[in-house]
C-alpha cells in the first residue's frame, strides 16, 4: 500500500501524459504522417507505463491495438470516433476533436444508462430512447451510446428558469 501523496502524484503524471497523448493524436489526425504516428505510439506508451494512482486505478491500455484504432479514425470510422469522443467528453479538447471527426457540426448527446438510470429528463429522455430502440437495442441497464443529430433550429427555443438549489436565489443568474 502506498501513501496518498504518492498515488496523487502518479495521477498527475498520468494526466499530463494523457494530455500529451491527445495532443499527439490530434496532430496525427489533422495530418497523418509516419513521424506523427510514431509520436502517438510513444505518447500512448508513456501513459500506459504510469501505474494507477489515488483516483485512477489500474493500468491504461492505450498502446494496445493502437494501429487498428488509428487506421479506423483516419478512415472516418464512426464507431471509432464515437468511442474517442465519448472518452474525452467534457474535456478541453473535445471540440477540437469533434471538428475533425465525421460528427463535425452535429449535435452530440452522450447517453449513459448506468445501473438503470439515465441523466436525461423531459421529452429528450424518451426521444433519445426511441432512437436507440429503433435499432432494436436496449435503452437501459448500463448501456452507453453516442447519438449524433443535425443541429436543431434554435431560433424559436424557449428557456425557462425553474429554480436553484442555492437558498435565496430568486431568479436566473448571469454567466460569469
């Protein structure tokens, strides 16, 4: 058993290595060359050698089957791109990768039915489930999907403030 500070330091090292990997991957996907491919391989291996830390348990396997994944991404394979985009959703490079993917300009909805619960509510929940069920796939029970749609028209969209979980807030607050 190691000390928490040592584990946290490994998490930081893995995070920094992963950022370099994503940078190398993006450069390769924008302009695939043998040199850039080698940079991606080296960067993936650098992430994989960092042992799990405090928050990140276990080893990563980015270098495993990397050649196959790179070929799929360069050829525009939507399944490969969906897996990549799902893995980096919410991260700072998500938009950059989306813009070079087959999903450029699309509205992407990440759906996770973790343990039977989904984080979508209202009509969107049933709408997304209907798209998944139309493929005769399960829309529950731990499955994850990426739904890609054409950008909707938002000129007539209404956004209504409902409430805030912070006491004393009596209306919508401006962004910072």
